[in-house]
């Protein structure tokens, strides 16, 4: 260990350059780190969705969910498989071990889906993988505001699904944009049973005829006059007339058209959910889901900028209005901890000046804080950690501990160089002072790091929540140890000077007025309790009893509550309630809530 001090003082320029490189690398790493409000505690999950039109939950379970579940058995690293079978929808959740790569998990699930598809009857739906995201991935919600009132819900939903969605998906970091509300635009063929009977047709006949006629077909090409002409049949229906003029049968050489046996119109699809606003109207809304592992704050900023561009291209009176985004929560969380970090740095610097009694030693010690923090950022990038409430909180907690080693070393250097003789050499004094305390400094920092090792052993949600805190504290303490052993002696040699003692008496260095005051108070207090030992024991006993009495009344919670300015109100209704009745009840509740003066807006999702 003494050799480290000798090497550092002999190669001060090299050590200084190394320190500058660490600082620069720390700044670069900081700019690369993703920013989130909290650590993502979501499990490694792959979802399989299957839309099964018109099937009851029992049939969905039997013909769709069960084949998918059984196909997933035996996949590597799978912890659990759960499923939900609803009317018209099957959702299978495959949970993998926490350290499993999400792309590997999706690959093996997709391979097994090929087997499952063979077991699902034709027409019962096509299984699809869910988005590459987690429970923390829904970073922004928005709705379409129609100030003109001339656009129907079908038209608004069409804008959302065919214009806005695809443009937002071009934003880096966006994996999916899920729309809700309004109606998906469809052609409706309303069959006349009497006309079908008249022409001896069945509904299935019409379905097959429409399928065969509603497509474009290529037929190679022909050559004429040294030119090639593509031959194709254009039959894809784009308007009502295209469907009305489909020939369904020939009656004595006379064609029977679809409009003779059915009415064709444009309408909305059967829906299982909707969205309302302020208890006044239905709206078309959507949620933006970010890609797993991307920077939430950066994705939200990019999406908001893209929305500004899209708004310029939408019809007059139509505007995208975000009503919830995680950026505010992320910024509030990070700013809170950042302010605490800065306040801690200032307080530490003030206390150092008060106790050390000199600005130069205080500057050397204070520099260990930014060095340790930036060193921690390098480690955070290496371990794929994000900036969040827990990781930044770890740095705030470690501020006082970061300077411990530097304080001991610099204070000892300051003590020794204040008692120098004319023949003494500054570097020799610094070397001697550093070697005296280097061993206990290393041991003390290792002990501090050891305290946080149990946090690395936590599993599940607890592990994902508190491991970032343990990582940042450990990394910062390693950074402070490196600073203490390398830069602290070098900076001391540059900023501090020998103070030649005026006489040969071996006197202790002069203490500051603040230290003198504290020592005076402490001396009187110590003398009092030495004389009255029973009082000291009684006081300690009272503190212990008081703590034991108060502790059970403190209560406990997993994480502190945060006030982000929004409230979530959940309404639970009978499972058999219709969508329209749910809408009516919800809008009544919204109107009552909007009657509260402090409420600006309410948006509700049903289904």
C-alpha cells in the first residue's frame, strides 16, 4: 500500500491525467444513461395475444389458450405461465427468469408458436406476440381533439390508426401505439333473409363470394408492339359501390348483384372498450409504448416533437392532445434527488471549511464528491443502470461517506505540514502523512461497502428496486477510495504548503475557533457525565425505551407516496353490465368529479 503512495507522488502528472480522463468519461457516461422515475421492476415477460371474434371464454380457453400454453411448456428459463381467456380474446403470459434476455425469450416463444398455430382450428384467430416492452413502458397517453365537431368517431379512429400511429412508430424508442375509443371503420353487409331465400342462397355463400371478389390478382404480362403490359385484376373494394356491384349469382342469364340481397353501408366494428372525457363526450385516444431498455425521457421528448409535426398535417380543427406523460414524474423525481445531492455537496463543503479551518484542504476533500459521482456514472453505464429515484438516491446517501477517506488523509497531511522544519520536503511530508493513514482508510471504506452487499442478494421486486441503490453507493465508494489513494496526495502537493514552526517545541497545530468552541462544550459535557455516570446511563436508557415505544407506531410502506398531480379513480361494476351502461355511469361520475374546482380534466378508459 505504501508503494501506491510513492508511485502516485513520483508520477503526479500521469495521475492527474488519469483523473481528468475519469472525469471526462463520467460526463460522457452520464449523457448516455437512460432516465426513468423508478427502477423497472417488471418481470421478464412475453405476452401472446389472440383475437377470437365471437367466441365465448370457454371456447377461447379450449381451442386457443390451452394449445398455446401447452406449446410453451419446457421452454428454457421459464418460471411461470399464466393466461386469461375473455370473450373474443386470449392472453397468455410467459414469465422468464429475471436475467433472461428479452429478445432470446421472444425468439424461443415465437418458435413454439409455430407448433401452437397448427393446433388452433382455422378461423379461430392468429396468435401474435405483444410489444417489446414492460409495465413501465406506457410513457404517454393522448387523445384527438376535434374543435370543429364535424368529424365522426369512425373518422377520428381512422386518422389515429392510419396516419398518426404509423408516424409515431417512426420515432426511435417507440415499439407500439395502441388506439382505443371510437370505431374501426368497416363495410357492413346487412343481409335480407327473404332475398336470400328467393335466390336460394346462404349467408356462407355470400361470405365466400365477397372474399373471392374483394382482392387484386396478378396475371403476369403480355407483349404487344415491342412493349410489355402487366395484366392484373383489380377487385379490392374501396367504396360501397364496389361491394354493391359484386355478382353473387346468375338467374337465367341475368346477374344478381349483392345489393339485391343485402344493404351495404359504412359503420363501426363491434367494440369492447371506449374512452370518454370530462363527462361530456366520447373521444379517440391512444397510448405510446416505449421499447424495452430505452430512455423514457428521451423517447417522450421525441414523441412530443413528432406530435407537433403531425398536428401541422392533420385536417383543420384536429389536434393531438397529450393528457398524461411520464416525463413530468421522471423530471420531478430526478430533480428532487439532484437538489438533495447539490445541497449535500454545499453542506459538506461548509462543514469541511469549519472543521479544517482552511479553504485549500477543504477544496481537496470537496473534489472527491464530483470525482466519486462521475466514477459511479461510468459503472452505471457498464452495469446497464438508469438514472432514477433509487440510483440517484444512493448517491445522495453516500455524499457524507464519499469524503470520509479524503478527510482523514488530508487532515493528517494538514496536521503534519503545519509542524514542519526548514529542512523538510513537502512531498516527503505528504508521503509520510499518507502512509500513516492509508491502511485504516482502505479498511474503513471496504467495511462501508460490505454493509451494502446483502442488498445485492435480494431477488424479485425487492432486488430490482434496491439493487440500483446498492450499486451506486458501492461504485461511489470505490471512486472515493481511488481518489483518496491517487488524486488526494497529488492535489495536496499542488495546493498545500509547508508551514515552518516558529520554535522547536513540539506543539499541536493551532485549532480553529469553531473547533475550540466544540471542544470546550464537549469537555464540559464529558466532565459532567463522568461525575454523574448514573445520569448518563439513565439518559441512554430513556432514549432506548422511547425508540422502542415509537417504532411500532411509525407504520411501513414499500415505497414513499409521490404526488404527481393526478388521481386514478377505479369503478368496479357487475361483470354482465353492457358497454353502453358502463359509459352512461362513467360519464355521470366524470361530471360529478368535474364539479370540483381544482379538477382540470378527466379522461376515462372503459374495457
